[in-house]
């Protein structure tokens, strides 16, 4: 039986998806919402978002890369945005399979991958499992170096029924407030939260979030980073000095696993350096991708 989250009032279907920009494609585990833009002959770049914020988090990056001549793909992970919320275990295997299925369906043989937060874990797992698909790899404040410290409500959400009840009674407001901690600049919070709320009205969002937590996607996956490090793919790492979500000191663990990586600290910045400081991040990103 599905828990009745009263604020999840809409079904994701052909009619409701007309509200969304972008395109949709049926993959093995469900329909994926994506946007593909830029020069068809440009170098392909794929943007993978994090734990709960869908692909709008890459608005500025997507526009910049398209204008710079790249072929750019971004998409919503299952359970987020306008992608399906399949009844499945939201684990690393589901998310890696979604990425591979999407690349195959769109006929991408080799790409440059960019992963943010939990998306960095997903792209790193993809690199280690399918290295021939990846030319260069970019990580932005990636999860998986060490277990992320969670608030008590989030920890409680891992407990069956207790989690459903907590999210049902307290979850929506707390989730919207909580994502503000991703940002260092308070002026960006209101617009960020307004965009985030849109996905929360569609049935299955909280079920997907709970499953992601319960399948350990915010735990340590250091062995995956170590395997990727052995491949020595060209890698670029950004980290906000003031990250309150995935602490800056975790960057040392990533660098131990990926010692060949080019590392840039972004000052006066939280968990989303590409979003908060595009004027700093974008030139570095462009130089790396054009090498």
C-alpha cells in the first residue's frame, strides 16, 4: 500500500508533463525527462544532478555550455523532477542503469560527464563500470567520500513507517527549508525553493526520497572512487569552501582516491559552486573541456 502523502496531488502522465519543458523518453525502468541542446556536432557533455534537486540546478551551466558550442544533455533522475517514480530500490544500480540506458537511447558513444553531489557518486560509479563511455569527468562537491551527517528527522526517515509518517506530517516544509543550507548566498534561496517545490506535488516523490535514503546513497562509496582513480580519466573537482551539505574536508578523501585530479576550491560558496559562482566556475570548466 502506498502511503497517502496529502500534498502529492498530481499524477505524472502525458497531460501533466505538458507543463514541462524538454523531452521524454521511455527507458527500461520508466520515463525519463531530459533536455538536449547545442551543436549536434559539438563535444557531448552530460549533466547529472544530486539527491533531490532536479535538472534546473544546471540552468546556468547548460546555457553556458550550449553557447560555448557543446552538445549538452541534462535529465531528471528517477523520482525527481518530471521523471517517473518507479516502484524500485533507488540504489546506485538504478541510477547508473538510467544513465547508461539514456546514453544508449540517444546514441551517445562517448561523453564528458559532470556530476553534482550524489550525481558525482553516480557518474563515478558509471566511469568505473563503463569507462569506454567517458572521455572527461567533472565532480562538483560529490557525495560518497564519507557518510554524510544527516539531521535527526532525516535519520528517522530511514525507519519503516516512522519515515513515512515523519515525511507526511513534517516533510514538505522541512525539505524546502533544508535545501536552503545548500546555498551560501541568502539572496538565491527564495527562487531556488520556488523551483524545488514544483516536483513535490507529483505522486511518488517522497517515496523515492525515502528509498534513496534507505538504500544508502548518502553513505560512503570510497571503493568506487578508488576504482575510478585507477582508470586515471581526466578529472576536474570543484568544492565550495563553505559547503554545509558535504563538508569541504571530504575533498581530501576524494583527492586520495583520484590523485591525478585538477582541484579548485571556490571561496565564499556553499554546496553549489556552479550555481552560486558561475562567473568563476564556467571559465575553469570550459578550459578543462577544451584541452
